[in-house]
C-alpha cells in the first residue's frame, strides 16, 4: 500500500528450490557449480582474523581490483567490484539509464533485466532470437535505443554469439553496450569481449565469481570498462558494498587460476557427456557454451518438461523447466558432478 505504483505491480522474485544446508539433494536448477571453491578459499577462511570484522571493509575492494587487473591484463581503474553481478546490473540502471530510456535485449535472456528495467522505469525492447535461439545483431541495431544488453553465452539458451559479431556490434553501436559474461569461462576458445573495452568507451563487460569459481554464496561480481564508466558505477554504489569476508575469499579464489582451469575442464567434459546422453534418449539438446543445457523432451516419451521436473523432484533431483513464449516445454539442467549427471541420466531413462 505504501509502495510506488510501479513497484506494487512487480511480481516478487521467486528463487528455485533451496535445500537446507544438511539436506542431501542433487541441485541442478540454479546454474551453480557442483564442485567446491578452491582449497585456497578454505585456507583463507581458516586464517582470517575475525577481530577485523569490527572494521568496515575496504570501500572499493582495492586489493581484489588489483588482483583482477593483473589476471585480466587491464588497469585497476578499469575494474569495478560488486555484491554479486546482480548488484552491478542494478547499478548500471542507476548510473546510466534514465527513466523512459530504452534498452534492447535479445529474447530469451536473463529475466532480472526485465525486472531491473521495471524498477527503474526503463523500457525494455525484446528482439526475438531465431527458432534455434541465434541472436541477430542487425535486428538489435534496428531498434533505436540507449543501451543494448547482451548475455553471452546467453541464459537460458547456453548459446554463444561469436566474439566477431560482438565486436561488430561495438563498432556500429553508439549507445551503451553491456555484455553480461556470467558464463564466459565455460565457453570454448577466445570468446570474451573484454579486449573491446580498450577501443570502445561505450562497452562494459560484467562477470561473476558465482559460476566458474563456485562462489555463489559470497556474492561477488565484477565489471570491466574504461575508467570513466567505472567511476560512474563507483559514485552510485553503497559505501561498503563488498563485505570483508567476500573480499578475502574472492582474492584467494582469484589467485588459484589452476584450480579454476581444472574445474572448468571437468565441467566441460561432463557437459559433453550429458548432452550425448540426453540425445541418446531422444531429447533435442543444442551444444551449450555454459554450465547448463537447455533441452526439449521428445514427444514420444509422453511427458512434458514440467512433468519431468516434478518427477525428478520426487527423487530429490532438481532441475528447472520453462514454458513461456519461445521457451515452450524446455528443461534447463545445470551440469553436475559426474555422479550427479549419471543419477539424472538413470532417472530420465525411466521416464
Ligand atoms: N547474469 C546472468 C546471465 C546470470 O545467469 C546470473 C545468475 N543467475 C547473474 C548475472 C547474477 O549472478 P550473481 O549475482 O550471482 O553474480
């Protein structure tokens, strides 16, 4: 009753199934990483001086910015650190997108963008992808807009727009080009748009430690852009937006690049295996460049994606289904450990 009218109309965010910490389930519904974070994270937690918690954290997460700058070959002034990339998304709206401005996004895309646009009274223009979910950059450019938001690899499709197309978009577009690379570490080859920030003052690349670094729980996102864009984000953030524990853990995880590489390799192999298994059961499952697979159950098996999701949940295996325009009868399955994927496959075989 006290909310602003446009907030009153918003549907609340409903997270997928969240088990209690001690509940043994196979959770493949939120694109989390099934492996623990680097052992260096455990060490950092064990040696953390808890008495420091009486102080505020470093306001700009300075040491983590430096770590990110050295790993990704940019200047610390070109790095922003946030409380999850979800916070960075909100800040992009706060800093760059006035009320009544227009953003263009391919559809389907990460659903938070629509919610963030509504909260900030920005108009989202969705441009449908092709039937096989390919993004058409001409169609994105054809709509007059203040910003284009591209999730790459896309969620929930798992498909990658080649970096050459992203570069072409950067060359031809004059508005703000936001590239959400939450899943980029799972893509094959040199797929990132990160080098574009050096030539294009309108490009911002956002990332997260949630997926490839197995750190959903600490809430740490980061962004790369030219120093001027980063400064605007800094002006709009909360004073101490990244907690001290989060900064400590993020720095420890970032320093262990070999663990990251090994985990990604393992997940990519499991992804290939799972896609093969799904296809062997008649599912249509396009190649994915993320840590999840979007697939369609075969009509011949007689169950919808929703029914399969419910039957799996009865066996404590959680996946997500979609049944919306362009995403009719789809299952999105996060890549689990080898054992988890095998259990899923054995259950799907019986359905
Ligand atoms: N972008 C995309 C495309 C995502 O799928 C997610 C996770 N659901 C996020 C951003 C947010 O990630 P986080 O806030 O955990 O960094």
